[in-house]
């Protein structure tokens, strides 16, 4: 679905451009529309929508040879993604309650600590083995990243698939609280760590040697 739908949309888009030029702002909505159409049709045939959208993104990149158009589509989708992420976080904040957070706090701290301080850093370090990255860069890769908003999708998928009762409540509150911990930790440390990284990068650059003029 990712290949066929994205290829078809790109072909139709190019054909329409030859007939009648489209406004640049409306043109950027093609990328968003492709994501939604691919995901929706893939779910209709019981496929994996996330994977299909990933494949569609690769196909769209290869379909447009103009680098400016690819960059424009990417910037537009990233802007929409950030807006939707903010909306999701606001919705998440409205769902939180103190009592269940405190009740499941020991389990949450165990899971969140393992994920944020062991699994993610170790996974990033292993994935970047053999690449031309400095240790400081590999460490930052392991610390920063997505805030876990995708976990809400998997949580709702599990709840819709029959996860109920005490186990469902436990997993739901562990997931939601872990996302909040990630947002707070990574959000508050992003600016200071990046400033420190930039200063470290400047110090590590070789200084230009002075030349003597006669």
C-alpha cells in the first residue's frame, strides 16, 4: 500500500501540475494527504499503517527530483507533526490524575528508569556502532529523541484489543506517567545540553595556524 498509493498520488500530482499550476501552500498539503490516505487504506486491508507510511515517505522522496519540493514537503509535515504533538500533550495533561499516578509510582519509576537510562541509551549506542560519530554525539542520541507520544497509539490499540481490568489500568498509567517523565526530563535538559555540546564542539575544532608574512 505504501508503494502503490504514494506512487499513484505522485503521478496524479505531476499530471495536474502540467495542466494547471497549484499554489505552493496547497501543494504542501499533498504530502499530508498522502500520509493520511496511505494510512487509512492500509488499515482498511488490515495492514500496518505506520510501516506503510514509512515506505510511502521513501517513495515520495524518490518520486520528486526537485530537492526544494522535497524540502518544502518535509518542513510542512514537520510543522503539522509538532502542532499535533502539542495537541496530544495537552490532551494527555487533561487526563492525568494524582491518585493513580501515586498508586503505580514504584512500577512506573522502575519502567521509566530502565527505558530512559538503560534501554534507549544502550540501543542508540549499539545502533551507531561503526558510524563516524563522536562518543558525545552518541550519548546525546541516546538521551534525546521522541517523547513517547507514539506509545499512546500502542496503548489505545491494546485497550481496544481487549486489555482490561487491573492489568489494563496498570499499563495505562505506567505509559502515561512515563511519557510525562520523558517530556519533563528531556524538555528541561534539551537547551542546556545543546549549549554545552556546541561549546564542546567549538573547543575541539583545530585552531587555524598563524602564517608569517615577510
